[in-house]
C-alpha cells in the first residue's frame, strides 16, 4: 500500500494497542515495588502465534503489496520467529512465502518449523552458513522466481530495516500513551529494528536493549537503523545495551536465562522463550542487581513473543520438564 505521496503505508496485520499489565509478583521477587514493573504484551499481536515481527511486517508487507508482489522471500534460523510470522503474513495476504533457513531439515524439528509448514511456506535449506551467505541465497531464490514470472519481495533478516523499524517507533508512542511516566523499557535486541524504533520514539536513555547474539555489532546495527529513522545521526555510544547475556552463543541456553524463565513462569504464569525474551528478562534481572534499574522506576518489559521457539529448543524443554519430574507428588497422587 502507498499513500497519495507514494510513500509506503502499512497493511493491517495485528491487533493494537497491545496490553500493558502489571507484574507485582515478579517485582516483589526482584525487590522492586508492586507498581514498579509492567509488561507490554507484544506476544499478543494476534496473527500467527503473535510476536514483535508483526509490527515490522505491517510496513514491509505494505511495500510488497504496493509493488504487486506474488512472493515474500526472507531468511532466518530454523526456529526463527520472524520466518514464522512472515509465513503467517503471506497466508493472510494471499502471497506465497519462501523461507531461506540456515542448517538442514533433519537437524531441526517442531516449534516454529511446524507452524511454517502449517502456514504453507516453502523452506530452502542453506546449510551451515552465516547471515550474509543466507542473504545471498535469498537473492538467488528471488532471481529464480523472477525468471519464472513471479514478483518476489525480499524481506530483510528479522524484518529489520529502516522501514520495518517504523513499527517499533509506533510501539514506542503507543507505550508512552499507556505509561507517560516510563523510566525504562527492556527489550531483546536481535536483528536491531525493535530497539532502534523504540530509541527513536523514546530516546536512548529510556531503552535498555539486551543483546541476544543475532548480530556481530549490536550497537552499530541499532545506531544505523535509528539514524535512518531520524533526521540526525544517532551515536552508538549513547545507547543503553547489555552484552552480558549471550553466553556461548545465540542458540545456547544459559543458567541466567533458565532462572529467568522459571522465575517469570512461577511468579506470573507468563512463558518466555530461551533465545530472546528469556535473555531480555535475564538482562532485566541483572540490571536490578547492579542498580541500573532501581525501586521507584517505572520499568516495562517488552514481551516480544517467541513461545513456539520454546518447543523447538530441546535443552529448554528438558529443563522445563525436569522441574515437573523433580516435584514431590501430593499425598494420594501417584507419579507415572
């Protein structure tokens, strides 16, 4: 879709505004006041199991529809939330979707991959390659589609481009209307567009991005995207980023993340994923512990979704099930 001026316009894919709910049990567990900690439920965006990529895809798919696209082509890891939601957006809009995924089909199962198939996407397995090689394969796929008479639209990794980041600039404004006294919003920093959009709307002082290991230079990535949204350069040195939650790498489950998953589930009944929101919550907990987030601050945790990814992460599933197996059975109830 385009406006009268020719600028791309978003297509409606999500349900807005998403709720802003208190987290009093988790706040107490962290030593914060009962009104200090809140959660922005961008896991409840509606389409395809929910998640933050919907805000980006509204803009990116708007551009695709305006260009007369017949196919969406994008890239990701096997358990990519972005790939899942691109597949769902294509189904909603009547577009074919091709997902160029790292790894091999036999190495991954369940979780987001099951939903990719349910939404009718086609997977192209690129092998054990880095992001740049994935992008090259995606361009090659698009060229083959074009040669066959299709009109493919390349959707960037994670939906993170200046256009896609507009979705999170809008989210930042939505959040300010809900919590004008906001001190800090904590968000997972994956491909960078979510953090960049929030920085554009809220300023760098109020956004704490927790690096998840998806990009090699998160500060430069966010600064470039935020600069593209603004009429001035955003200095990477002004960003509030935590780089201490990556551990052994992007897909690796760490003990702080495991602890954050358990604590959030057992105090609030809210499920996080082991790659993104789990790391973001571990970063929030660490920020409270080192005084970067203090009692009396109005802190918002941005829940960016990713629940299906939990079911495609064997280590996280095993830990979750071990918690059940290790519990004592009530009297008169046998374990089988």
